[in-house]
């Protein structure tokens, strides 16, 4: 009897595709107190332009 080889496609199903998903966090500005969703590379308020802080997550 001949054994049939099974095709293993390991490169097609990569499970860590969702790792690079950008996450918005709601941060409240210390100056104008507006709450807005900010991406990790944003660090200024969208309303008044002052610096926002990651520890101010709303
Ligand atoms: Zn502001």
C-alpha cells in the first residue's frame, strides 16, 4: 500500500495577522476636557492642539 502525502500549507494560514491592528484609545484633554479617540502616534489634542497624555485614558 502506498501512503498518500498530505499537503501541509503552513504559510497560508498565519494566525498573527491581527497583531498590527491599530487601536484607538479615548483620551481626555487636560486643557479643553474634550474626549476623543487617539491613535498611538497622536499626541496632541484635536480640538485645542495641546499635548495629551496616555495616562488620561477616559
Ligand atoms: Zn484640548
